[in-house]
């Protein structure tokens, strides 16, 4: 269903329809499933979501990074409808189908690295991060996995072990799988070494090398997993040279490098994959998910043939991995990214966001840092710019106030004090400006 690309407030937010559904939800749905804004979707198209009370919201959440191509892109919807008529499922282990192979071919062609590749399809980002560890272990015969501070790699148990933030993700779910080693990320705003870039000389990367050599032991590490721009961690884009240095360390120590592009990939940063913006960084594996299939559940591990083929037949897969509807959606989405204007739109959106958010950062004392890459931009909010005390409560207030005025946004960050923008790249500039205006006023209210 196509809906007008305009904000419209029919009454209170949340309205009576959403409030009554919230009541039903409270009695039926597990408490652990949390939702940023208590409004219930009725329809969505492009960059606008309509709720059950007829309110229309500007969407800065993009289904948590899934909707770079927008809600219900017509060509994707048509492709999925056609596939619905053909067949819904066979299970890859019972009977293969062409769309699975076609998605694998496309990802082998599009992911970074000019080497011979193979792809595994699964259904979620967490499955992709879990499977890349299995594959890397099978290929190297080594147990260790190296991950970074503030990382988010998913909510299943191994993925959680690799995820950095304890509350709410990990609290109460111990013990986790072993052999997961954590090293610092280049979070310059809160440098763990209290240094300043570029004078620091990338001391945090040197520390990673030191840890790999002395504490993990290069011969024990199956893979280093890195988000080229950290997502849930708060849209932390490392400074020039850092990712390049991590890639160099991995090369020197012969440890496979995994780019977890689940959130940063598929056009969000202005290139298909964010690593493309870090010269010379060629991961051995790239993980794709979220915006790969415009809302249908699909994720992928793509990597060097000799590594990917280490697990024997039957060692990889799952009932739903590479579901035909999701594969068909992915092929239509890939078409939009390869031959449409989404990457240009991401660059343009990134410019607008960069300019407008920086300008807000100058006016509102609550903004500690404006950062990101391309259209993956965020504001880190603090109660005091000197002490950088995280403004967690104010961040929640900014999000709630924005929603009341017709803008849906999301929180992120290790301290829950980051407002991030994951707007569909199809959003027209006037709507983006309108959304930023709402955010601006919400920040002003929080600043008082
Ligand atoms: C970088 C990254 N990896 C993995 C995941 C997990 O993906 P999923 O929620 O689909 O399991 C996420 C989810 O936000 C993510 O941002």
C-alpha cells in the first residue's frame, strides 16, 4: 500500500489504538522484547510509517538499518509476490532453487576483495556472525575469536559472547562460550588511552597487535571480527588509518579478518560496503544482513573460497537459511543498489546530515559529539561537555519528544546516550529536513 510521504498527526502519540495494543502486548509478549516507541504500525511506504491511529511518522529508524531501499520498494514487492505464487519454501537441504544461487553469485561479485569466493545464506545477522566463527575455526584449526569493545554481533549465545555491552544484552545469560578475546576499538571521543588523534599514533591499534601477539597468540586466533563502523556501539567510525592498521596486523599475523557489515553495509555509508572507504582494507570474510533484502530475513557470510569450503557437506545451513522469498527480495534490492541511485542518495543524505547535525551540535550544549560515515550519522549526548557524562535520560526524552511530534528515531551507544539516524535512503530531502527540524526542537527541549 502506498501512503503519502508526509507527516500527519491525527491526535495523541501514542493514540488509543496503539495504547490498547500495548495493553494486549503487556499480557502476551515476553518483557525482554523491548520497543523504542510504543506506536503500532499499520502501513509503511518509502520513508513514512502510518500507525493504527492514522498518525504518519517520518522514519529515521529504517527498521533498524534494514530499509535502506525504503519501506515496500515496488520492485521488491512485485518480485516477492511473483515468488509467493511459485513456491514459498523447499529447504535448501531438501531441494535447492535458483534464487539462492543467484544471491550467492551476486554477493561473491559485490563484496570487497577480488579473490575467488563462496557464500552461505542464513536468516539473521547473529547467525552470520556465529557461522563465520564456525567456518574460520574449521579453516584454521584455531579456537580464538578476537572482537572489539562496544561491539554488537547479535543476541545468540556465541554472538552475545562477542557483543561488548553487558546491560541489557548479556546480563543474566552467563556463562558464555569461551575463547572470545576483546580488544579496544578506536572510540576517539572516549579514547581508552586518553590520547588524541592523530597525535596518538593509533596507540590503540598497536595495543591490539600487542594483545594478539602476547595474550591471544596469533597461532590461536581463528578470526578478528570488526564492524567497519560500529552500529549499536554508537555509530563510531574509526579515524583514517585505524582499520587499515588492523587489516595490516591481521595480514602480518595471518589471522582472517571478518568485516561485520550487518549494519554498515548495503549502501548505508555511501558505498555498498563501508570497508570500501578504508583504502587497502580487504577482509577475508564479509557479513551482509539487514538492508540486503528490504525487510525479509536474510543474512550472508561471503569469504575466500578456501576458507568457506573448509566445513564439510552438512556442516552449514539451517531450515530457513536463504529462504526463497528472502532471496527474491535480495535480488530485487541488489538491482536497486547496483543500478538505481541509492548510493548517490546515501552520499547526499550524509552531507545533509553532517551539516545539519554539526550545526545542531554547535547550538545545543547537550551534544557531545556528531559522528558517523555517509548516511550513518549520530549524536552522542552528554550532560557536561567537559566531563562527557553520558546523558542517558535526556536521550530517551529526545526520542520520546521526537515521536510525539511525528519523528521516529533510535538510541544506541554503550551508555545509551546516542541518537542515531538510519533513515531510508529514498527519503526526499524536504522530509529529511522536516525530521531534522523535529530533532532540533527535541534537543532544545532536552537542553533546558
Ligand atoms: C553489526 C551487527 N552484527 C550483527 C547483528 C545481529 O543481527 P540480527 O539482529 O539480525 O541477528 C547486528 C544487529 O544489529 C549488527 O548491527
